[in-house]
C-alpha cells in the first residue's frame, strides 16, 4: 500500500503542466521574423523553454530602440541583440522587479540581426517592440505623413 501511494504521488507531481513550450525558435536558425512598429508576444521559462530568438533586418543605418515588457517582472533574464554571425552587439540583464527594459543603439548598420531572450530564473510572458529610425520617422522607421 505504501509503495502504491508513493507511486501515485510521483505521478501527480511529475504531471504538472510545463512552464513553457518549445516552438522552434530556440536557435537562431528557427528565429521568428519581427518587423518595426509591431508588438510580439511570447513566453520563456527557465525550465522547458529557456531561450527564444527573433530576427529582424535593417535596411538603412540609424537608431534602434528595443522595448521588452515583462508580465512577470520577477523573472531573471538576459536580452541581447546579436549580429548575423552571433556576435553580441548589446546585452542587458533583467534582474530588477520592473515591467520594462529598453535597449537603445544610436546607430545600427544595415544587415540581419537577432534578438536573444534567455530565462535564467522563473518564467514570464514578454512583449517585444522594435523601433528603427529617428524622431523624423514613425515608430517603425516609416516616414510620417505630413
């Protein structure tokens, strides 16, 4: 009887739902394409889905802003912008209980880049917002109509 109860407890605790779900964007080769001016939601979890990659293209050199909004500000995570070859352009660590992180670059060259979002502790849904261009262009780097 004791072994039967232990088995039942083992099954109950091992059947809890996963914190995250791998969706193919765990490596740069499966990175999901993102575009300026549109927000993107996803989830990372230290267990089950610790890293997501997103990809974007820069056609004209200029400033870049990447905003990351966290549903769970208690998460510990890193967010990096990588060049085409995987070199780190900028990396930040989220370890303070705040809702928003921002990466700003005064100039980013033409090319293909990746965003790497990595959970170090806990899990969170996040929203990414990419802004390319300066104040004279819109949120997505598209000229504003006058």
